[in-house]
C-alpha cells in the first residue's frame, strides 16, 4: 500500500526557513512558535490553512476551541470565510446557542460568505430541534430583511417581541419592516403601514440614548414616503442634537452630514438654493 504523504508547511524568508509537520506529534510549544513566525512574516493565508487543519483534525484536543477562535479571527482578517465557517459553526454548537460572543463571531463570519449556507443551517435547525432562541431569531430576521423576505423577518421578530419589548433594536427593525411593506408596489392600506412604521420608530427614539440618530431615522422615513414638511422638521431636530462622540474621531457616530445632505436635496428641489448651499458648506460630505 502507498503511504500517505505527510503535509509540510513552510514559512520562508531569504535565509530563514521554519518547518512543521502536522501529521507528526508536534508539541504545542512548537506549534505556537510556528504561528508566531507566520504572523511575523505576514503569511496569514498559509497560517490560516495550518490552524484550520489543526482544529478540524483535533490535533491538540485541549486547545481545539482556542484554535477555532484563532482561525475565525484570521479568516475575518484575510476575508476567507469559506475556510473558517466550520470553526465558527463548531463554536456555536459547543455553546448550545446560548453564548452572545459565539453568535457575534458566527454572524461576522457569515457576513463574508457569498452564499446562504448559514441561513439554511439555522432554518434547518429550527425545523428539526425547535430551538427558541433570541439570537437565532435576530440573525434570521436581519438576513431575511436583507434578502427581501419581509414577512419571514417579521414572523421571526414577533416570536420574541413580548420578551424584548423594550429592546431598541427590535423596535427599529420592526419599524423598518413596516416601511418596506408600505413601499411595495401592490401593498394595501399603505397609510396604516406607514403609521405603524412611525409608531415603532418613535418608540425606538424613546428607548434610544442617541436622539440625533433616532431623529434622523424618523426624518428619513418621512422622506421615503414624500411627507416633506415632517421630514424637514425631524432633519432639523437631528442637526440641533449633539452626536455621541467617539474617542478617536468625533464624526464617526454623527448623522449630521447625512441629515444635512438629505435636507439640502429637499431645499434644492423646492427652489431654495441658498439654504441648500449654506447647509452643504456647514456640513460638508467627507
């Protein structure tokens, strides 16, 4: 019988060469040295493949979770979610779907995928095991919202709305869903759908600690349905509020530029060019 060829991983740099054989019983210390050397040479793609193989084949049983977490981090850095999807899914299954950090990591990895395998996995899991989980419903609802399946997204959010009634994100997502329902071409009772949208966005404003962003969202919803007087009112309220400042850059969490841009478009269409120019000079788009 032919012997299997042992996998050899090499990191080269002119006169330096480091080798590690994954099929042999390499100690954990040597494996750590190999990973540090790969990071030093910025060979993250090769290092990712090595770490994923070690995690999948359970080469170091006590360190399997650490390897899966490290592989997910490398995969997000190099934007290769295909290689680390198995690791993210294994971490989610190991925590029995109750760990918020595991769900966040799974969501980040799934956002880099070009297919819907994560959505199919959770949908199949929901049908077979009937898992009632807040994070699962939120993941499926946001993915359905992005893909245009608004009814499915609303059904998922409705499962936990009584429990999460005071959650700002839930109120915001439901408001956006009703806005999409009302914007569809053949929707019936559009005025009722728009009223529900504004109702939930105003609840979001009450629950949210950042009035500038919530005022902007309400103004944007009014702008979407072409109720321009109300849109102008809430855009101006948004411009009068102070933004939530970030330590590095004060403009990161500010919606003033976007509100000013939308307000200037309304002024231009109504013929008030002087007001539009003043706004654009005061709040330039960078």
